[in-house]
């Protein structure tokens, strides 16, 4: 049945508008606007700072609207409500895309900042010695994961210790005041603790689990955007890949550039790259192709099952768009 002329014209116009609306509008020069969330730290902002400095957005026909967030879960929520198109999450929030809330489009830096620490005079010299001790940890973070891993390797569980959930700043003050026996926390907060407790002991660290287990931060996108506008996602991936390679090749300059990008003191980011592993995209491509990156996400999901965040550990192929990532190779 033929549609009335006005209805047919409206339907045709709507078909043209919908793909553009999926990622915002286009600017006067034809660049596609993408709304991108991030966290104001080195891992969360360095690649975006590089993209801005190197003109990568314009190079790939994009115009970013950047919005800062305090954590990954808030960005996943914003993706779900359609307030942003892309975002950045740390490893501690990976359970959210693993549960179907978003898609991981690219691995970012590997976090190596987490530590399980205790006092020099606590009498504790190993993780096993924490049995019955009071441990401060921000729940649902990478610190929480490092604690679970350390306890498991020592033959303990969370029930064998007094696990006290605290926000990160409270962990710093509680450990410094010896209100807790140990803490699962990360740099640069540990640098702050060391000002008051210079002789603290690091019982375990992120690197102890590499390469069997890694703690990648990630760039994520709305489920609908990945399904309906792969072309825009691919353009964004090209920006992220090129930005990542610039940061990997210019780590010291990247620290300063990130501080400038975030309008923060340069000294605040000096040495920030020392507690991250920045993997060039050529290596990430190989690790994606051989399944290593999927293995990183599978390892995290397994931990989230132990932590009660996930009922089961899903196949990373359901939430990590490996083919899109590899397909964006220049």
C-alpha cells in the first residue's frame, strides 16, 4: 500500500536523521560530535590530552564534547541514559560492561598501582599473617581485587580477616593513624600515606600477577552506538589508538601534557606513568589476536564472581569488541 505523500516524505527524512542523532549532531564543518566521558587522572586523561594536542579528533572528522567524571560506574550510568556516547573506566568497574551495561571498545593502560600494605611494626611479614587483622579497602575497586587475589593465594578468604569498607581518603587517614592493620590501596595515595608512614611494608603488588592476570583500564561505548554506528566507533578508535601510541613514545611529556590538559600542577602527575604499563597498539593488536586481552577481561570477571559482583564469568566476546578494535588499525 502506497503511503500518503506527506507521510512518505516524513519517513524518509526520519531515516536520514536517526543515524546522525545516534552520536549527536554534526558541526558546520561536517565533523561528527561525540560526547566522551573521562576521569581526571593520568590513565583516564593522557590519551585524550594527546588527541587534543595532536589534532587527532579533527583528523578523523570528529569534534569531542568532553565531560569529567569521578569514577567509572557513573560513566556507565551516563552511557545507559544516553548522556554520553563514550567513556573511560578503570579495571574495578569492568564488571559493568561484563554484565551487559556497555561495550568495551579498547583496552587502555595496564594498572600497576595497587598494593596491599601494612605497618612495619605490625609483626605481619606475609599475606598469610593478615588472618584476623583489620584491613581497610574501598569496596568494588582495584584495591578490593588485589586483596581478594592476595588472600586467595595465601589460602585465606575475606571471612578470615576483618575487612572494613572505606572510601579512599579514609583509608589514607585510617592507615596513617594506625586505626587499621593493613590497607588495599593504590598510588598516588600510597605516596600520601608514606609522608606519615615512611616505613610501611608492601605485602603484594599488581605486577606480582602479570602476565597471568592484568588490570586494564578501558574505553567503553553505548551498546546501541556499537550496534548501530560502527563507522563512528571506528573513527573514535583511530583517535584512541594514535593517542595511545603518542603517549607510549613520550611518557614524560605525556605527564606534563596531561597536567596542562586537566589544568593541574605539573608535579601532581610527575612519575604517574611509572605505575602504569602503556602498551603500544601494535603489541595490543597482537595480544588481541592471540586472545591475551580477552584473557585479561576473563580474569577480571572471574574475580568479580568471587566478589559477588557477577553471577557467572561471561565470555569476553560478549562485551569486548575485539574485531572493531583490530579493524581500526591504520
